[in-house]
C-alpha cells in the first residue's frame, strides 16, 4: 500500500536549524510528516518548543533520527498530550511518533517516503518537512537520498 500512495507526496521542504534562537514552521504544509535529523546537541527547552510548534502546526507524523532521538519522540508525544489531554486527542490530531536510533539516514528517509505517509486517522500526508539540526546546509544531499529511496 505504501508504494501505491507515494504519488501523493507533493512537497519536500528542507529547513536547516543551526541555532536555537528562532524556528518557524512553514504555513503551506497543511497536515504533514516531519523528519527530525539531529546531528548536534539541542537544549531540552528548545526541543520542547520545536515539538509544540510541530503539534500546533499540523504535524501528524514525527520521525526522529540521530542524537537523543528517543527524547524527541517523547517530546512530541508530550506536546500532543499537553494540547489535548491524553483521553481527548481526536483521531485526526493524533501525532504518530517514531525514533530510529540504529537506522541509517538512508533507511530513515526511505521510511519517511514510503511507510510514514498515512496518519493515525488514515489520512494521506502529502507534505514532508525535514528539520535538520546540524551546522551546515545539507539540502542537496538530503534531497538526493530521499529522491533515490526505493
């Protein structure tokens, strides 16, 4: 099924996050998937701020990879619970989270492309946001890996 709906993917948006001063989520994404690539240390407060922004701005599938990826998974879960309270999260606002501590970057991007395309409410997620917590812009490299994933 995942390969059948790959054609739904409309847009990949890459955003480099070099500092913890400010982050904004592009408004054009609607309901979307997000891959968090964590290559540098991130303060707990900033991790939670980003998690809250994701939940508030339409992220329905968060995929964490890299340094402290399990903490990112938990942080997005807590932000979703905080927004709705645990028993009141509507199915169309439930944020699926996964962390990929032992997977390669290629495996994570393949997962995002083919396996994480439907939300908990069985809604196709047309857009993908990649937040890259590193010190240098890797847009061409990340896009190439994603586009070549099979």
